[in-house]
């Protein structure tokens, strides 16, 4: 008998199980729609360097861009031909509200903080700073990851509402506090979610030295009131190794084996929104900055001087400077009108 060939047909309704995750579009994906109100209320900034600066200041610029993420142009490229006016001109299109500028002289390094588009501008002298890599190198197990920079840090202001500084010609605390407060989004109390708080930015004012200390921390949250062995079993990352344990009770009663550097520090208990308490632990990620206000002026790096630490102007001199600043603004407006006519 001749052999009978049977045709193999796929089973209807049968589907091979999917392997891996669904591919996520990156190049052609549509950006998430953001309401117009959120665009206006969320502060954004450019972090730049101008002039010849050292390699450490260049790294400091990158660290500050990390701090201001995700509301900062992290991959912004600068060139020598770009002027400050160029960044201020495109700031309105990208809803940028602040400008952080790092410069250097032979005497010191400086940081300028400007509110766009009409100012004012504050010039701080950087007395000392430490990079993020230096802060993490001093830690046994640094914390933090890429996911922590998907939301803005929680801002903490300390010392700005206390007693006045006894230093001669002390900086105006109200103006400095208002400028720093506008750098980060305000806390929306009705819709506040504790799980989204992964970083915090601290601005601490020292009235004795008349300086502002900046610190950047990573926030770790855990369930309060649990033993170390139980908390290790409940965490979703860095699962414990139980291969050498005969019973799980040995691991729990033994305190979860050896404690790490961060586990030896007891977390601070804080009330939770859903009731109960949570343990909060801070670990510094850097950078560190010690800032002292030198000058406050109107406009964006151009205008009348509101405050200067080392110079004192008489009323007559102040009027002359204001008149010169007014003439410069008129000349600038006239040049812009002429450029528009030539372009048309």
C-alpha cells in the first residue's frame, strides 16, 4: 500500500506564549500630553557654564542638571558663539522659567540664578563644593538609581524665617528664599503621594556666616516597627541568601544576618497618609554647595543693582547707573526692531 501523507495544519485558536516584554517605542512614540496649567506652574531651568571654567566646574554643571531633573535640559549643548540672549530667547518656547549659570574667575567660582524673562538675577560666590562622585565614593553602599530622577525632588528650606543675621551688609533673606523656592514645583497637598518622593533638596541658611548650604539626598522608605530580618524578607530588591539556613526561622531570629552600613542607622518614623507610620532614611548623593550672595540686580544679568556685598553707592551714583541701564534697554529694543525690519 502506498503511504498516505497527512498535511499538518496549525491548531485554530492556539497561540505561542509571548516571550519577554512588549517593545516600547522610543523614537516615534508620542510624548505624554501635559495640560497647559501644569506647563505654566511647573518650573523648568537651563543649567549652563559660560567662559573658561575648570573640569571640576564642568562636572558640577552635570551634577546640577541631575539634581534639577526631570525639569531640566539634561543634554543641552553649548558653544562659544551662543550668547546669553540666545538661551533667554528660546526659553519661552520651552516654558523655561529659570537660568542657572556657572562662571569662574581667578579669584573664585560663581553661580548666577536668574528668573526669566524679567529677572531678578542673584550672583552667588561658591565658597566650596563637592561633586556627586566624591560624595558617593565616601559611602560603602551608595543609594539611588535612574528611576529616582523621573520626579522632581522635595524641597526643604531651613533657617530663612529665623532671626536676622548679625553680619554687616547681610544678604536679603526674603529675596534669596523666594528665588530658591521657585526652582522646584510646589507640593500639591491634596494629590501628594509619598511613594513618589525619592529625592530631597535642602537649602539651609546659616545666619552667623551668612551663607547657604545646599545638600542633595536620596530618600528610602520602609515599613516602621518591623525587625530587620522580617524587613529583609519583605523587600523586593537585593533578596537575602537563605542557602545556608536550615529553617527560615533561623534567618528571622538571627536578625537577617549581618547588617549593612545603612541598616545600622535607625530610620526616622514619619506618619503615613494611609495611616500608621513609615520609616524614612536619607542618604546623601551630592553635590554639595556653600553659597554666599554677592550681588542682586534687576533683569537678566543686566539692570540696576539692588544689593552688593562689597560696594556701596550714593543716591546720585545710583540714579546715574539706573539711567545708563535704561539707555541700554532702549538701545537694545531699537536694535531688535531694526533686525526684524531687515529680516522682513
